[in-house]
C-alpha cells in the first residue's frame, strides 16, 4: 500500500495535474480491500461475534442522561465493562462548559452472581449486538458443567436521569443450577458545596436478590437502575418501562426519513446517524438544547455544531424535539444581538446561564446566518421565519462590517479554534457567509423583502469573485484554494466551495482532496503532512463531491468510510476527531453524515417554504434509490429516482396521495414546488 501511494504521488507531480480515473479507483478499491469487518449487519442492527481481544466505546443519550459505555473482551476473553454516566442538568461548580455531573460505574458496581456456591466465576464475552440498545452476551461457567448465559441489555431512559441494565440469566446446561444474586445497593453523595443545586445522590441498585434454582433453559432477569438526582426529584423508576420507551423511540426514528438504496451498509449507517443526531437533546431550564456530548459538551449550544451542522437537518427528519431545540438555539443566540456589533459568543453554556467565547470570533455569525436561513426555508413556517430574520440579518451585517479591502471577510479563527492556523481571512468563514447570503436571499424573497433579497444576491456574487481572487491558488502543485494568505499546505476545508455550488477549480480541488496528501484510511487529513483528522471536514467533502456531480467517485469513498465507521474497529457512528478526543461519538457529526445523503446524494437544497432544488444523481451501479417520509417544508413526502434507458424518472409522492413523475436528463438540478 505504501509503495502504491508513493507511486501515486509521483504521478501527480510528474504530470502537474491529476485526473480522477482508473488509477484513483484502484487506490480506493485497494484501500477498501484492506478493511476487516469486525461487525456484521443484522436485520435490526449490527453484531460482533467475539473471537479475540478488543475494546470499544459508544455513546447514547436521553433528555436527562448520556451514557458512554466502554465494553469489550480482555486477553483472557473476560468481559470488560465501564459505564460513564453524565447528568447534564446536575451542574457542578464551577458551572462552565464541562460542569455536568459525571460518574463511572465499573464492573465491580454490578450485582454479584454465584453458581452452585462458586463465587469467582468469570464472565466470558461471546457476542455484542447494537440496534440503538446495547446487548452484551456472555457466559458464566462453573465446574463441572453448569453454563449460565448472561445477556446484559443497556439503555438510557428517553426522559429520565436513568440508565437501565437488564441482566438476563439463562441456564444453558442440562442440569439444574443454583444461582445466588447479591443485592446491589450502591450509594454516593456528592459534596454539597460542589453542586450548583447542592448535593447530588448517585445510586445503583438491583430489584432482586437471593438464591434461585434454575431448571435447564429457565431464565431470571435482574433490573439494575443507575441514577442521579437532586433534592426533591423522583427516585423511583421502572426499568422495564424505560427500556421499552427507548425501543419505541428508536423505531419511530427509523420510520421517518428512510433511506432505501441497494447498499444495506449505507441504509443502516444512515439509520444510526439519525438516531445519534436526534437523541442528544437535553431538557434544560433554558429549554431543549441539542449538545455534542462526548463526556464534555452538554446543556449548551455552539454556533458550529448546532446552528450550522445539525439544525438545518432537523426539518427533514421532522423530529419535534429536534425542531424545537433548533428554534431554541437561535433564540439563545439572538439574545446577544447588540448595537455595537460586538461578536456573538461561540457557545452558550450552563443551560443558557453563561457563555464561552475563548476563541474570539470564529466566524460564528457566518455559521449562524447560514444555518438559520437554511433551517427557516426547510422548516417552512412563515411566522417562525419572520422571528429568525432579525438574527440572520444582524449576523450578515456583522460579517460585512468585517470585510477587508480585498472583499473578503475576517475572523479571529475558525471552528477549529486555533488548532491549525487560519490567518486573518480564512476560506471557511467566507464560504459560510456566501452560503448564508444565497439562502437568505431566498428567505427574504419568500417574505416579500425583494430589495433585501436582491442586495444579498448581489453581495453573494461579489463575495464569490473576491473568494476566487483572494483564495484561488496553486497549493502543493494543485490548482485549488489556499486556506488563508501565506498558506502553503493543502487543507481539508478546500472542499467548501463545492458544498456551496462553486466548481471553478473543480478538477484541481478534487485531485487535491483525494490525493494521499489529504486522503487517508481514516478520511481527510485536516492539513497535509499532519495525521490529525476531523470527520466533519471529511463529511463536508463528501457532500461537496456529490454536488460537483462526481457521483461515482464520491460514492466509492463514501461507501468505504461508511463501512469503516459502521462495521470496523470503532462503531457505529461518525466521530469527532483523532487524536483529540479519542474519536468521540459527537452527535452533530452524525447529522453531517445524514446531510451527505439529503443534500449530497439527493441534492436537496431549500429555495422556498414550499420549494427546493433536487439532483439525485444515481451511481452507475444503482438503478434506483429512495428517500421516504421526508418531513420538510411542512409536508410529508417521498423522493425516488429510477434509471431508464437513457434518462431518469423522479417520483415525488406526498402523504395525501399526490404523485408527480418527472423525466430528468440527469444533468442540471431541477426545481420542485409543492
């Protein structure tokens, strides 16, 4: 592989340009052939049949709790398990970004189980299932022949400050077994001075204990409740009910915005992306707040993760709490509109009580204006759009007050907050401003503000020309974009012009993104020569390459990435970054994955409250694909595209039975209105 990559680099520089062709296809295909799937698809989710030592972690959430579960098999085959539980509304002191109550529950905080009087029985992990609920299947063995199957089902409550672990014991042997279950009654009280709301009561308890005789194939179930509460909160919970509510919640999300393609890996990865995106919403005293998670970021909102990444996705999913959290996040940012045009803080933290602006102006107004205008169009509610318009207009005014003599917009940093250099003017802030202008022109036109719509359209045209003049450059031999003045290394965000419909430097940018200077087995490096990667940049790149009509190329890389994230060594979601954060399952990255499908694969871009453009380019290997139960534009509808002999037929069917069939030549996007 190394020799192939070196030959590939030599080819690029020897010719001075690289055309995406059979050589590139061989590279990604060879890389795909190196993947070893640890997990396998099932009808409901994914399964790992344990045959070696391996450990992983995943996060799942409810309105009052988030759980990061570390699980696996050690060198002797024994189950390893630690439950890191986070209670975002139990605030600690100092009440900053990271002030959620967190407590670890290792394996030792579990009901102790003995078989036939044998106390030190090892639990051997045999398989793991995940379908939105995590199930660890193990075996307890005792001399001479009794074998007890242990199924641990772990689930967060959808609405309560609780995680449930149901332990099901089944006698798999041919003889009767005596099982002793010791009561779990763990109690921990935090320091009264360390909590915003005083002392917090952390509890882990089980519902049954004692000696039980199990006949062959007989089973018994233990419900373990892990909870934390403040004074006056309810402390009685029904584990069985909470697990069922989680199952119902997962099923409801699967029914909305369904991806149907010939590729089951993409379909399932999309299902999980919807789940992770939607579940990380917390019911704070400041209203519903979507938050990234990862053991650090809760009960708070960010201009990138929430305003830019995930909020424009929620109308398509039609999730009520998602849409409410999006509206609430923009309401919080609007609190900071000011006559002096001081920048809006990057993050509003601590349930809305405080802010974080440690990186200064990251281009946050560009992020907010872009996200809010896209959300308002897709949400399709005229009154809500009117409420969002002052925030959008203020953010655009602020951005243009930061414009320099060369026609581009300055910011102190970008969303990577100084981890990599960004100069005085960076490509990200300017492209997000451009995207905000395009969507805001559509939005103002819908609201009858024709003059302002034209002004935004004219500004977008001028900004596009300025971006080409300032950022267009040859970097490391590729005719693409420099990220900032003086930048001489390729950067992942050179894909952003594609995402916003600018293809002036298409071939050079595509070559650069997919060259070994940026593309790696984990996705796109943040900067050439540095092994750091952030999934958000890779997912933006996929979306852009699809928009550039390089469908087959984009799909090969997208399928590779999806398979690695869903069935590889760290599953089943998009991740934040590496090495920072150890590839945390931050929630908004999953929304960006979903937007690769809605905006990339299907090419949906809102242009009105009841209008959008559509470009569902089929890969050559597919004859059809559908996106069903879309909830945007105050409608419920399906989009299907079918290959015909020399063209395509797009079918758009609405919930009330209306069906529109459109013959499409597969070239330019089409516009559709309800």
